[in-house]
């Protein structure tokens, strides 16, 4: 308000001060109240007036900067609180379902195994194994995400054969894909040698392919492709023809505060941490990630990792 008054009434103030009105009249003109301080006319010149106005502008700039910093700090605190709430929500609710399945299935085996035939025992044992695997995956994602938030991720970059590492992870996940008659098509160019932490890279592949299996329809196909880009970054793509995502879901996919967790085509549960973890891990490995999707058409996730020929500088 003070600066606005000075700028609005600058011509009249300037004339009064140029005629030697002194600091007393300047304070009256600018602030609009009586002052007990008196400084003679000769002690306050036109130059002093400009300095005074410049000081006001500087104070306004400083105030706005501090206000912006305060707003940014408040926004960060809100995001951290939302992340904390989401974490406790996952622990309280999303982990409950696999435990309930395990308790129920193990109780059935314990009480009725003697009356079951071998095939029934085998089927129940298979369901116990599936529930245990899903529970392990959920807990593993939670622990890894917690480490990234605490800055305690163990990052050890080394030369890795991206094609071989990806192939090994995909082969392990083919079993879960077969339960939905899903085929995983692997098309990786040879000689894709990158610089990355092999465990972090493996976690990204595992999460992306698991997500693709989760949201693919029965009898679908998942495509895992890898190539060298002209800029010497290795690009890996995991694509499916599943349920897809709309624009709002895409915007929330990498945000922990959004609370996004979608049920799979086989009613598979999740924490919503998979893509968030992938983004953080890809960035730790000095890469970038891109998500493209359309409802009913499927999803494509591309991420990069530096090759041995990439200039890090």
C-alpha cells in the first residue's frame, strides 16, 4: 500500500521535495501521519527521494521473495504430510488383504488337509504361494520407497548388460503372466551395455512388467523392447494392451499424495507405489521416464539409462 501510494502520487511528492520541503513533509506526503522528527529542507534532496523510493521497492521485492519461499515450504510440508498419510494407509489397509488370504488358506489346510485329495492340497498350496509372493512384493516396494525418502538407497553404478538383466527378470515373471495366459514378447537389441546400479535397474523392470501383467486382459501380450538412442542413452519400453489410464490418472501416477491404487484385471491389489518407485529409481540411475496411456488401449512406459558411451558432463 505504501509503495502504491508513492507511485500514484509521485509527481506531487517530487515537486514538494524538489522545492526543499524536507523529510518532515516527505513523511507526511508518503506515510500520511504526523511525525515528531524534524530534518531541515537542505538535508533531504531529490536524490534522497529516489533512494527512499528505491528502498521501498527493494523491501517489496524482499517481502515477495520471502512470501514465495514460505508458500513453497508450506506446499512441501503438505506433500510430506500427504505422503505420510498415504504410507500409513498402505500399511493399515493394502497389506491387510494378503494377510487375510494367507490366514484363511493356511487355516483351511490346517483343519481340512486330511480330508483333501492331493490335487486339492496342491491348489491350496499354490494359492498360499501366490498370496505370499504378492505380500512380499508389497512389503519390498514399501521398504524400498522408505529408503528413497530417507536418502539411504544404496547406489552402486557399474557396467551392466541391459539385455541380459532384463531377460532374466522377464523370465522370472513369465510364471505369473501364464496364470492369465499372457505372453511376454522380449525384443532387446544386442550390446546394450549401460552404467547403472543393477539392483535398482532390476527393480524398475520388475515393477513395470508386474504392472503390465496386472492390468493386461486374459490372453494379452506384453512387449518389452530395448534400443540404443542416438544420444547414447539406452531406452527400455514396457508396453501392454490392457485397461489403460486417462489423463487424470496419468497426472497422479507419479505422486505419492494422490493415493492412486487401481485394482488389476484379476482383482489384484496394489499399493500405488510401483510407478512412484520406478520414477525415483530411474532418476537415481541418471535416466528419465515417460508414461503414455489411453483408456481401453493400453499403457507404454519408456525409461532411459546411460550407456558406456554417454557423456555424463
